[in-house]
C-alpha cells in the first residue's frame, strides 16, 4: 500500500471513467486509486473492473457527491493513508497537475484553481456568477481570498482527512464554500495552486442550465447553518 490515495467519485460515468483511469495510470504516480461508484445505473462498475490495480467501492443507491467522497475518506482512514487527492470522473481534471498539488507544501487543503492561470475551462455565465458570489462570501466571513471555491481537484492532509471522515463533519450534498468557511474558522491551512481544467469528455456537468442558481441558494443556507453551529459551540 502506498502513502497517498486518489479518490474518484463516479455516478453514471461509463463514457468517461475508463479514459480517466488510463490517463492516471500513465502518469505512474506513487498513489493508489479508489473509485467510489455512487449507485451508477450504467456500465461504470464494469468499466472500472476492467482496469487492473484500481480499487472500487460501490454504493447500492446514489447518495450524492459529498457522500461518495466521504466513503473514500473513511476508507483512506481505515487503511492508514496519510493524504488523499480528490479527482473527478468526467475527464476535466488533468492528471499531470497532481504533481503541483503534491508539491504545494504542508497545507491542510490544497485546491487546484482554474483561475490562477489560463485554463481550457470556460465557465457559463450563471456558474461564474455563482463562483464570484462564493468568493465574496468566503472573503467577507474569513478574510481569506479563494479564487476557486467550487474546485473538486484537491489534496487533503491526514489531519483534514481524519476530520472529514467523521459523518457529521462533511456535508453529503454541497461540500464547497460552506465547508471552506468552516475549515478556515477552525484554522486549517488552505492553499491554492494553478491547474488546467479541460472540457468534460462526455455527458452533462452537474452545474449545467439553471442548476447554479439552486446551488448558490443551497450553499448560502448551508453556510448559515455552519456559522450558527460554530457560534453556539463557541458560546458553550
């Protein structure tokens, strides 16, 4: 077993997952790979099973992106990994940039940002408005500037991993700006590094159409809940 684990949550990604895994394996990282098959109803599981050396956990039902990640975190803690890399199954994350995450020092959370350098990624109008609102929210509430609060391309330290593995500490649906605000309030060290994000290989992103509007509303509600919980804990 290696020290680090790449966690890939996947839901109905049969068109993408094999290419994603093959690209990762070509990089020859000293990292294990775990796919969390989140209740896929297509051929995602069969595609992963065809790739030698890749570990997989399958949820019987679709539990959501955050829940799939937490399954990976719990697996990592049980098996003694010292850090993890979050990686998406849709082909947008460029595996060559994992090295940049690994070389970023001893931060607790290293975020791969699409906005620190020129990237292939082009956000839609609504998505970009959502990202800007979350940047302002984080800056206002913590004093820290985060350029890419919705990035799913991250490296997490063992300290962060152990915290996220506790069920009540990690949201099952929207683990983005709300979670970053919580971790910054808890004095976890957060750092960003520039990465390239590519167009999705196949299928539709989970933030297409009007979904960013609902997404921002949910993030705002979730952030309010986070702040209230932290306030009442401090009062006690």
